[in-house]
């Protein structure tokens, strides 16, 4: 990960561009690349531009899988002939916003699992992305798309839903976490179909859509990180579940719950509803453009 470090010395403030390389648990090294001017340090696009011009600093060993196979009936007419990850939120598509967030955190080994209108995604997003096609996208759910990426998983690894707009700081915070499994959760908004979670002492007790909403105030936000050890358990559990009847209907929270039943602890970081949105219905597009994105840009 490449980031900007602020150092105070007496009455003066200095800025440095720093690279840290992580194994998912602790930082292996932290190297100063160079000193920055205040103008560079306060430019929200500086890191992204620097990494494009200096690809050698992009090799963090961290992967990310973005799940973008489904066709959203609930976003009609926006998604009639367009994958919802290509719906524009201001000047960029939902998918491009996510890719930018990952790149700005030094994560550049990206996989996008496609299905509906696969060719349109490939034409739109060409650089620094590897594609995995889910041929059963019309009859399968999210966990099947994860399964198609199984052979490419190494770790540390992020798995993200493709239809979310979110603060890049969420990725930064998860990168710092040392647990085998860590996920982002947010306040439950009452949306139909939300993947709700029960949490105690920052760990998930239960994760599924059927939790009675009065028992929890949280929902899974579609962003999960697994360190190298966690990826091993994830792959093992995913292989087991893929052999079960009904696997094609499984959600991502089903594997979280299975990991919990096997004795693993899944840590949570809490994010504010104003720094994240799941774009699921037409009014979400309006809120993403007029509320969420302006708020994210304001705090960068």
C-alpha cells in the first residue's frame, strides 16, 4: 500500500510518500519513497496518478475480487441492457469508483467476475483487471461467482460486491486489521433483502437475511478481507459448500455463517451509512450521485 505520511517537526509539517507491504497480519516493511510538497500531499488524485506512472510500487501482493455477474431486475430501466456495475455515478461507473478505491490503496491485482453483458464490462474496463466469467449467472447467486475465482485466490484477499459505492478509507482500515477474517458492516437501513448480521463485541454471531430486524441494527456492507491464513479456510469451506444441494442459491453471508459454525471468528469494522451505499433500486442511484459521492469527495 502507498500512502501519505504527515510528520510534525516543531512548527513545520512535512509530507512523505510511503510504501508498506503487508502479509495480511503485520507490515513486512515501510519504505519512504520521497518527500512531497504540500500541494502534492493535498491532491486527492496524487497517489492514483503516481501509481500509474510508477507501477513498481503497485506490487503489494494483495488481491481483490469484485463480483459483477448478476443482472438486476430491480434497477430497471437502468439495467435493461447494461450491467449495473456500469451505471454511471457522475463521471465514473460504479465499478470504476471501486477500482479507483483499490488502486489508491495499492491493490492492483484485480479480478472481476462477470456474467450478464460480460462483453460490455470488458470493453469499458480494460487495464489492470483480469476477468473471470460465470456462465451460470442466470441461475446462480453470489457465492457461485466466488467459487469461479477459487483457483486464483492466494491472499491477502478482498472480496467486494460490484454494486456498492464506498469510502476508500474502508479498504485502508481493513488493510490494517490483523484478523484472519474481517468485514465491513453498517447500520441496517430496513431495505428488503439486506444481509443482516448479529454482532457481539465486534465479532459476528450470525449472518443471514432471515435475522429478525429487531435483534440487530447492522447489515453486511459487501466488503470482506481475508489474510493468507483466512484465504486457506475460505477455499476449503467454499469447496465443501460447492458440493451441497442448493449451492447455486447461496449468498456470501452463508459462507460467513459457515465459517463461524466451524469455530472461526469474523471481526467487524463499523462504517457510517453516509460513506457507503448498495445500489439496488433506482432511487439509490439518485442518492449515490447527490448525497454519498459528494460526501466522499468532501472528506478525501
